[in-house]
C-alpha cells in the first residue's frame, strides 16, 4: 500500500516570547499542538496553532488536533474512502466539508460543557489555526483554516498573514454573523490547498507560522555554538528527522536555546534563540534516502 511508505514525524517547542529571556522567565504554555493517524491505506496529519491573545488557546489547539484527526478518519471510513483505490477532488472536498462541520459541532458541545459566557469561552480557549494533510493510495491533499506553512516536494507555500493578524479561525463558525469580530473573514470549513497524485509526492511538510522565523534564521548561528541553523529543508532531506521521533523537536529547541556569556565589558550577556513564536513542524516522507547520504 502506498501510505505504508509514508513515515511521519513531528516536533514542537514554545517560542522565546513565551519562555522569556535570561533570568526573566515568563513560562507561558506552548499554544501549538500536532498529531497524526494512519491506517494501511489512509493517513491524516495536522498542526494547530492557538490564538496568541487567547487566554488558554493551547486548549483549543490540543482539542482541535484530536477533533480534526478523528473527524477525518471517521468520515473517510463512513464514505468508504479509507478503502477506495482512487478518490478525486469532489470526494476530497466532500470529506473535508463533513469533517469540518463535525469538528465545529464538537467545539460547540465543548463550549456548552465548559459553561461560562459562550463568546468569551470561544475567544479565550477555542481559537486556533489548522494546516493538515490527507494521504491516500491515489492522492495527497493539503487543507487549512488560517495561517501557517505547507510544502510538497520542497516547494513551500505560506498561508496568511491575514488583515489585522486575524486568521479565519474554525471556531468563528460557531458565531452568528453579527457576533463575528469586524476583521473576521467570511469563510466556512476547510480550504483545500492542493491535490496531487500520490505517485508524484515524495515529501510533505506542515508547520505553524513560527517556522517563518526558522527560515529567516537559516544563516544565523545557533546560540552557544559555532554551527549555523541550516536550511529548513533539512527536516525532509535528512532521514534522521523522520527516523528519530524526537529529532525535529531537538533541532527546534537547539535553534531556540539561549547561551549566557561574559561580554567584552565583563557583563553577563545572553544570546537568545531565533524562534520568538511557538514553532511546530510535521514531516511526511515517502521514501527515505540511503543511510550513507545522511552522515
């Protein structure tokens, strides 16, 4: 089976703005979350980024990841796509429409269970962006709702930024039209970003918008080391990032570390990490290169 050939790995770290710098520790939670589910013929992977101004938006990102993965797998099974030899754009759009409606329903039920003022609960906990991929024997699809980054075979695409830094969060579908923030975009469900034959896809990368800072820092030095950050593309070009389940997180943490040293005037100085925002990367890789190529 084609999807058996795809390996998936991911990692996430809190941004420097959330951790703090030097002795000034803020200690905010990482508001990103990621995950995936696989069967023999069907895979889905997702990264979610909680709204920065939401008081506890890591809750939404975490629930959202689980809800999206479960809804897509459930509806793929119901529609018979999990076993279908070939599915097309119409089928994929139908799957995404049903799954996104299902996720919105689950978010609505979550708000009810939480109690409190409905709109406030949504704004504080459930605003998150989504970038995901579906892989079947015949097609690879990337879908989204909000900002982030995705790439196929090394060709990267940025989603957003949106006007007023206000992505069209999926939970906005819970609001009546009059309740929406002024800058909110009128949209519904998931956007299908691309659909490619599986035979033509070697790698897929999904990332939250914090990955932009990684790309901007590629030529900078890693704090405390002589080594440079290196190309973002190494995440899918080097097999160690797919074979070792913690390798992506470790590299992100290294790039975002901080190093204390004494400067020329004898003062304690800090080299700060390069990732101010929470950063999450998930890689889907069909065929790994030969081990010798990754020395």
